[in-house]
C-alpha cells in the first residue's frame, strides 16, 4: 500500500491538475466561442495556445468548464448540441446512466481458482495496473474518495452525473464482513449525496480519506484455509435486518432527491453464496444487480480449474436471484484448462438452458504469471488460444445471443504486459465486430441494438413482448423498438412459476416482479428533455402499464419492483407503495 507521504503526493498532483487558472479559462472561453461558431473542437483549441505555465493547450475539460460557467452566469443559453460536441467519450453515458466503479480493499476469497491472479495489494482476481483497480489503489480503496473523484472526472469531461449506477467490484462481496459491507455502501452514498458545488481543498480531501476509517479487517492469511468465516447473521424470519451503521438508511433516504441519485447498485459474488438470507441483506444495502462468475457449464471443467462450485449451484443461484427480482450478470470464460474451442462453443449454448442471464461478460482465460495455472502451462498441460482462434470463437457464439441479453464485455481490461502467452489484444470486441461484418452477420444482443444517438419519434416505435422460459419463471422482455430495430427502452418482467425457490421475502408473496426498467439514449438530467431523445418521453410509464396488464391477466395479486434508492420516487409516482425491501402495487381484477 502507499505510505502517507506517497498518498499525500498523489493527492497534491490530483489537486494541481484540476486548477482552472485565469489563463486556462480565458483560452478555454475563446475556444468555446469558436466551437459555437462552427469550428471543430480540435482546431478551436489549437487557435488559442497557452503562453505561460510552459505553454501547451487547454484540454477539452476546460471548454466544458467554460461552457458550464457561461450558462451559470447567463452569458450563454443552455445548448445540448454544443455540449454534445464538447463531451469526451460520449459512449460512456449513451446507455442512459453513468457508471461509477469502486473496488473493495484486499480480503481473502473463498475460491481457489487456478486461473485467478494473486496480488497482495489487490482484491482477489484483480491486478494493480488495470484502470479501475489502479484508481482504487491510488485512493487506498477508500469508497468515499473513489466515488467523489470519479464524479469530478466525469463532470469535467461533460457527462451528466445525476443518474449513477454504482458498480462495486473486488472479488466475492459476500465473503466480506457485513459491517464492512454496510460501511462501504454508506460511504459511497455519502459521496453521492454531496453536491458537486461542495468543492474541497486539498487538505480537506486528505482528511476525508484518512477519517471515517473502515471496520478493522484482520490481516490477510497466507492461504484461504486460515480464513475463518466472519459472516454475521441476520435475525431469523427476515425481520428488521441487523444494521451496523444507523446512518445508512438516512443516507439512502437523502439520496432519493440528491443531485447524484443512485439508479442501480451492483455487486459480484459466487453462486455458492446466494441464499435467502443473502438476498434480504443485499436488498437492505440497496443492491439491484448481481454479477456471478459461472465461468463454465461443465462440471469437469469447473473441477479441474478448482472453481469450487457446481453447474447445479449456478442454476440454483440464478433461479433464486430471479425470484428475488435481481438483474443477473453471468461471467463466462472460454479457454479454461481442459477446454477447446469446440467444447467452448457447445458450453456457450448451455447459457440459454434455464440460466438465461440478463447480461453476460465474456472473459477469455488469460495466462498470468501470478496464477496457479502458470505452473500447469509450464508442464505443457495448458495451451492458451491465439487471437485469431478467440476472434472466430466469439464471433461464432455472439450471433446466437438472444435479443433479451446484453453483452457488457468480451475481454478483461488486463494490460498486455501481464499476459505470458496467447491473446494480448484488449480490443477484442472491435476485432469480433470486424469479423462479423466480413461474414455479413450481426449480433442482436441488447448492447448492439441500443438506440444510442439515433433520434426517436414516439409515433414510429413498435411495442414487442419477447417471452422466454427460465428455471422456475416465465420472463417477458417488453420493449419499444425503432423502425431500424434499435431499442429505445425495455422492461424485464418475471412471473414466478410454482416451485420457484422460496425467498422468504414478504413483499414478493403472490407478486409478479419488475426486475428492470431502462430507457436508452444519451443520459439526460432528471426532468430534462431533448428533442429526439428516448429519455423522458413516457416510455417507462407505458412499459410499466403493459407489465401490469400481463401480470393481472396471469392472476397475480400484485406487482413488485426492485427499485434502486434513487428511483423510489419514480415508482411511487406510478402508484407503487413502499414495502419492507421492495415497492409494491396491488393489482385489482
């Protein structure tokens, strides 16, 4: 970990880098006027070089700061099209929300997977030079400063930050002590709840990072056999949940109307950690989406890679999460020890046999020197796929993905210098799409059909109800689609079948469950409108009305929704009432 002096030096560098000096702002304002007059952003910046401070040019973030200040002072009318030209990396928020990723501190993982890298500085499976992990290490894994800094960075490059999906990574979340989990989520909410105008000095930022310390975590043992279970049980019958930080509920309530509202909270865990008790605890924290490492759907492959769970446990876990209304993300790993490209193609088809995840991450196994698999490779018993093999494999399976599933990733963002042998390209998604284009094929997953920048005319949208069976539930993927087959918005409705896993959650008794409502297009501020944009034209309300009709026709007494903290008021405005852990609406015959 960083020493105090190193940490303070890093914070000092961060603080100096974001100084908006008069010369920089003057150059930025002049460039902004040029862009407004039709000059390209690059040419406008080049027209106004800096003469002091060693010369150079202002970054785009300074033009965005100049725009915001000019609008604030009334010198410039709000101009979404101008801001869109200035915005850096617009794809980050074209899905309708802004994602902020944070990592938990290093802690023992119950898994012993041979493909997982081990670095004492990081949570299990992460490397210190991965982009998100590197930021977490710089912040000494403090959740508050990770969130705070990320919001500042996103705003600086022109992205809206009023609708935040909080993605918590760091190995197996469920294996961390529950007092630490609750403290971590609390600190994230405290960062979201502060206004962007609450600007802190460097000294105050350092104080924030070094106070409000986390619950004491025992030193990391040398092997997982020395790691006892620190899980603290919830009261029986899921009554009022055990709370270690009374401020969490207050922070959640404040966030319902905060400047940075939490519209999704994501954690990652293992299939063998999903229980009814865990579902209730996750809802207490505000979790709405769960990522799980399925890795393979072949018990022999799981066994020789020492994954530590079975295919049946993965199926049971997905069924229980679905019964609890959670959105489900499964990780799939081709090129595991013992697999071949042909066996991987067959394995991928099993994803849609009862599991049917809402989203997937394809993480091809990568050979790393600090993983146990490295010794297997040295013995000549493991052979990593070359890039061409991977591209053809993923292109083959990508066209088979159902229209209700989203592919979030096709490779881990691991720097190539860490890879010992096999594929080193991190641009695999682009390679796969190039191969599909060469073949004259296309993928129809949710990500490939998002409306993006396309203008939306509500009168041209077609309603679609894609129904499919899963283990113990019937799923309805309700969507509005443009004439070019692009998704403007969708809703995931789950109708639990008889024999569905019992969750013990009283809100869900005799209820159909809305697991997700998502309207696409560039993320807009709450209450904002933009001509031709999919958000804020009533698509969500119409999708909910369609879900009500389906659930009522199927005989359900009520409709529940797994609402994120920042979306509670949205659902209340559509007739839902607060239950214990969900929002619920009675369905009259």
